């Protein structure tokens, strides 16, 4: 036996997973509330103690972890045009597992600088201009940042002609210079920036989060949790040189603070009458809805859906909704029980709404445009209608009474007719909460991680969107 321990320091719960590399089996899984307010190692120790009740004491070959605790990786992005370099920077940061707290476009103004000064990011990504294009704005923004009294790591990934000047202006900051995230018009180059973000996460952010004591017990924290999940779903979709993947997929991670959505797909227009608008998006794409979560951000779901609609979905009164939201705001570790049927119904309604909102925002849209040659369809973002696999993870989904009904809210809906979500798909459930763990394991054992996912993820069967007609 060669056991390894894989740890996910989540915003709400710390999850631990033990795997035997020799037999390629899951030995056990456990979780405990993340104790980031005093010592994150306490929650880890409790989770390991619970795991040992299932596995017995194990001597691990190594311990690896990912983390989204204590706010995760908080980033700001500064770009030039909202739909171009700023959007390219946003996609790069999200793909690296960041939570974006602010996006600035054009020149940084006095109020922008005051916001940065008051709440400095873990990392600021400075972009702007294609190579050989506009260099004035990114240079002016570097000069403005240099006048701040606070310091934080800055990644410069804009017009290469301005990189040296920006680096000189920001000499008092820790600066990493990367190739331009958009070297040519509508051309993305996000991988170098994502590697730089991950390196900074490893060397700085963990220490800043007060996790040094916990990391002394580990062989290494490899990446932010969302980056680990993205790595896992990309591996599951595309496979390795020796092991085939399952094909393009759509994944949703319904968390306590955020709802993350991942699409591993080209998403190109599927009809000659459709014209693609805007920046071409990455094959492996992640978005995060910071206002949509099951505990810390449950009120955000209520804000979007409305108390009346949530009550109708759950089959309870509006007072029941308000009472439940107040309860989970006070107790972020609360788990619905059969002793309180309303809690089960409300959690199901919240999770279904979270999936609906987040996948609608993630998927591309289609709209009609009238030209002198007739009607054409304009696509913004990815067309995900042909995806045939939907994967759900997150504690509220895993423990739900009807997880398949939650997953079906990721399908096309006539209530959001412009959203290009899948039309039909096989539903998969991460019932043992292994996705983040497999993303971490994939750094060393990608074939084993892939085989474990294909074996452990539970198929809930096929589901199709209910619709009368769909244009284009």
C-alpha cells in the first residue's frame, strides 16, 4: 500500500481524501469545519481524525493540498478596453483560480486608486494594449500605482513595448513580467499569466493567510482550490496520452461562498448563420459568481431569485425562507436534516437556483441581428448546447435529496432562452467530493487521478431540456 493524503482547505469545510496509489482506490473521505479564524490546522486535525475512523492510522507517502480558505486568492485586474484586454485579464485570473474583487478599465482614476489603497489585492494584473498598440494607458496606470502607499505583487502582461517602462515605474513592488495576455486583437495568451499567478500563490498568499503552521504538515500546497477543480475537469474531459477522457463537459461547484462554473469545450458557433462576437474564449474556462453561494452568499441567491420565488420552489412560506436565511447566516456550518423537512426543501431550492443563475451567466448567448442580407444570429461567449456531460460537486449538491433535479437546472431553459446551455446530457455527481483532490493528485499521478474519477464519479443518467422550440 502507498497511501497519500489530499487536502482541500475550503471556505466552509476542510476536506481530506486518502488514496492508495498501488491499488488505485479511494481509501476514505472526511470533512470538518474550516477553522481559519484561529488556526486552520485545528480543522485539518479534526478532519484527519474523522478520516482515521474509516481508514485506521496511515503513514502517508506525501500530503498535498489546495486552498480557498480565508477569501481564497483575491485579485484585481486593470486593462484598457472592457471587452478586450480587461476581459483577457479577467479570463486569465479566473482560470488560475482567483476571485476577482475589482476590474478597472482605461486610466485609473482617483476613486479607483482609493479603492485599491483601502483594500489591496493579493495580486494585481496590469494589462492593456496589443503588442505594438496603445502603450500610454498601461504606462500611466503603472505610474499611478507607484504613488500608492500600499505594496502588493503586480503581474505586467500588456503591450510588450511598454513592459520595461512599467517595470521601472513599479520597482518598489514585486513585479513579474509576462507575455501579453492579448498580443493581437481578439487573440488570447493566458497560460504564462496563470503560471505566474500560481507561483505567487505558493510563495506569498499562503503565508499571508496565516497558513504557515498547517503547511508545515504538508508536502506542499500546490494551487488554489478552483485551479485544482479546473485541472481535474480538464483531465476528465481530455484524458492523457495513455487514458481517454469522457469528452467535452460542463461542471458546477456549488460552494458555501461562491458558485464556480467550468466548461471544457471549444464552444464555437455550430451554424453558418451564426456570427461570433467578442473575444474568443479559452477551451478550459472558469467563471465564479461571488454573490451566489449556499451559506456566506445565500442572500445573493435570494436577491436574484426573490423570496417569493424561492418560497414557491421549496413549497414553503416566505417567512420560512427569511427564517432559514437568518439561521444559515448565523451558522455557516449548518447542514439540513430530516428532522427539519423545510431545511431540506430550502437547501434544494437554493442549490437549484445557484446552478441556474451561475450556468446562465457562464454560457454564451444568441441573439438575432437584422442586416441588409436578412436575419443573422450573433453569438457572444461559448455555445455549449452540444455538451453531453454535466458534472456537479459541492456539499449541498452531494448531500441533496435529489441531486439530479439540481443538475437539470444547468440545461437549456425557455426561461433563459438566450443562454446557450446544454440541450441534453448525462448527469454526473461527485458524491465523494474528490474533484479538487484529483486535481491536486494529477500534478504527480495524472493517469491514476483520471482512472479514479472515471470509477468514482456517479452517473445519475441522462436528462434533456424541456422546450417547445429553439432558434438557430
